[in-house]
C-alpha cells in the first residue's frame, strides 16, 4: 500500500492526522450519489471491494453526563451495530444511536462522511473484531465520496480503540 496525499486541495482532518503520524494509507475517491440510500454500501461498490472490508463509523449515546456521553463503533458496512454488544464492550447496561446532529457537532464531519480519524472531539472507540483479521480496511476519509485504506492496527492505534465483537446481522 502506498502513501498517497489527499487529492483534495484542503485535505481533511483524517488525512492530516495520517500524514502527521506518517501512517501508510491510500486515498479512494469516488463520485457520491446524493440519492444513495446506504453510504457505506455505495462506497464499497464504487471502490470495488467487498462490503466486509469497508467500515462505517457510528456514534452512540451512552447516557452518561457530560462530554463522555458519546462513543464510536466501527463496523463493516454490510452489518448493523449490535447495541447490546456495544454497551457490554463499553461496560454499560445500554446505549442508543446518537442524534445525527450531535454526532456531526461532536466529530466535525457530516453524516455519511464521519471518519473515525481526526474527529473534533475524541470519543471512546470500539472496533469490531472482524477488522483485525484483514490486511487493510477502508474507512471514511472525512466526507462523502472519500475513503481511506489503511492497516487495521494503525486505525486501532490512532483512535485508541478497543476491539470487541459489536457487529450484528
């Protein structure tokens, strides 16, 4: 995998982080279709890789007070987040999907383009175990139509993520 700079003029916080940390990654740009019903599946099809290698970034509300009230789950785009498993991984009784507007404010990214990398405010992060068996994974680069391919160990290190089985069916 070669290291490629983002071809967009300003880059994104995600690519800036990867460059600063000298992490090898590959940029995969595609034309986003505003009518796409599922951003992650759109990315997998556009890039031409199996959906199990493309990971979406989902935020959950933990119900805890203050800024720690959100957590990040990173799962394959062809799976859903198992909220009970996510809660267990976080040591909580339950979690629920975060309000999209809150997720955007917290991360600095728009829904459908939320990257697990370079978020405005870092949240506790859990990566699904399936990622760790892959040579590389694809995650959003910070906007719709931009995915970044990198080693799952680098993703885990940069997000300070824990690994747990959090993907449902």
